[in-house]
């Protein structure tokens, strides 16, 4: 099918095919970007709302971590659910269900009842992410997959930046941001529904066990864990590290923005590079950059400008581990196996979301000024060593 059906102002017929943007991949990207905006709105909104009600930070942390736990529980079920219901139909049902759950957070006063709501919401979102990425990978030609996944990662990063901006504009004392998040999540079902005839449905279940997928392509799955460790740790602790370095809170918060902007800027170039060279070499370079980049950040930490520049480069290059790793994974599997492998990829990402804040938080409690860069440098160095061994022996 031709992209002008989906994009009426396309510059000419056939341009989307040359880029590898099929109708199915375009629909999946549109869906997941809408989901990403809603997710980036929901997570800080829950924290700020509970804080405004006088809930302790420890309790808030437990509530928010329920989201990652739900991802870990939902990922192994993804391929079975999609094989039974179909990819597009599952996404439509789950985005609508998640959209209906969001406003409940505003009305629920008892924190205990928030846990099942957040757990169900996290499970729905996890399945949507997994199946949308599976859809993108399955419907994109191998020679264009790196670019398309890079485009997806770029748009998703932009979407993640929109959610907090909505909170800044509307505040947290009314139901309006919850309603906007609900509306965005429900609207995310529209592209998937319209493109349901080209969704990559399959009837066969994966031929191997879920746990096997985790170790089948370790440079991709372990890469997802390592990237999530750095990303979640950066979002949670970069502002705190900046304050330990003596920066004002406003300046420290900008360190996160620098890291996020790097993510936006680098994914398409890295995706294009992944279409033209051995993806394992790119992953090795990203791992080494992650390790040495944190050491450089430590040495220039006295200068906010230099530190923000290093974090911009570090954030962009390390995010390539997710982009290139996903493309590398998609080149190895098809059908039900691809769905299972992608679920394992998301499972490892969710595991990194749990491990990152715990490891970095403990390190910063022991060494406030250098615990943050030291832990991340070691983690990325270990990942680079794993990739190097895979290249050497395979």
C-alpha cells in the first residue's frame, strides 16, 4: 500500500516505500507515540498527585514501581495473547482499557486500591509497547529497519517530552490532565484499528520457551536491560547528583533535558548506520561510549555547561543500544518467534527499570559525588565486554 493513503501531503508516490515506512509500520508508530505521551504524563502525575495528598516518598516509590512489575508479568504472555486475539485487535482493546483506568487514579483516595489499578494499567501499556514494536519490526524491510526503528525511537522520545509539558500547563490539582491522558490513550487505538488488515497476525505460538529468548540474542536483550538501567537511573537521580555537585535545583533538572535531547537527536543517524554495517559493532561502540562517557562526565562535573554537553552525547549514543538492539533482534526472528523475542526484550527493559534506581540509589547513598557515574560506567563496561565476546566467538 502507498503512504499517501495515510499521509495526504506526501511529496510524491512511493517515497514511504523507499524509506521503508509501510502502512502497518506507520500505524504502529502513530499508536505507540500516543501511548508514550500518555505514559510520560501518567507517571509523574501519579507521583505529584500522591505527594500533594501527603503520601510519603517511599510509598509513592512502591506505587510507581508497580508499573515495572506489571511489565515483567505481562511480557511473557504477549505472544500467546496476540496469537489468540490478533495484534491490532489486542492493541485496540488494551489502549481503550488503559484509557479508562487513568481517571480512576484521580478519584481513588485509598492508596491500597491504587496498586491493582496501576498494575492493570502497566500490563496494558507493556503489551501495547511490545506488540507495536513487533508490528514495526515485522512490517519493515530488513535493509530499512534501522532507520524506521530510529524514527520510531525519535518520535517516542519527543512524545515522552510532551507529557510533562501538559502537567506544567494544567497543573495537578484538577482532573483535566487525567482526562487528557485518558483521551490520548483511547485515541491511540484509532491508527491500529484503521490498519488492522495489515497487522502482522500469526497463529503459531513461539517454538521455544520465553526464557530462551532472553539468552538467544544477548547483545540485544541485555542491551535493553543496560539501557533501561541508565535511562531510569538518569531520570531519577541526575537532578539529585547535580545538587550534590553544588548546582541549583533548576540547573540540575536541566541535566535530564540534555540527556533526553541527545536521545532525540541520535536515533535516526544510528538507525541509518545500523542498516549499513554490523549492528554488533555499533552496540559495542555504544557500550564503550556509555562506560567512558560517564567517566568523562565525572571529570567535567564542576562545569554545568560541559557536563550538559557530555550528557547530551552520552544520552544519544547509549539510547542507540535500544534502537540498534531492537533492529538486531528483529533480523533474527519471524512470526510468533519475533513476538516472543520482542516480549523478552521488553521484559529485560522492565527489569532494568527496577535494577537501575536501586543500584544507583544505593551507590549515591554511599558516595553522593561519584556513585552515580561510577555505577553506570561499570554497567556499560560489562555490557561492552559481553558484546566484544559475542563478536569474537560468533
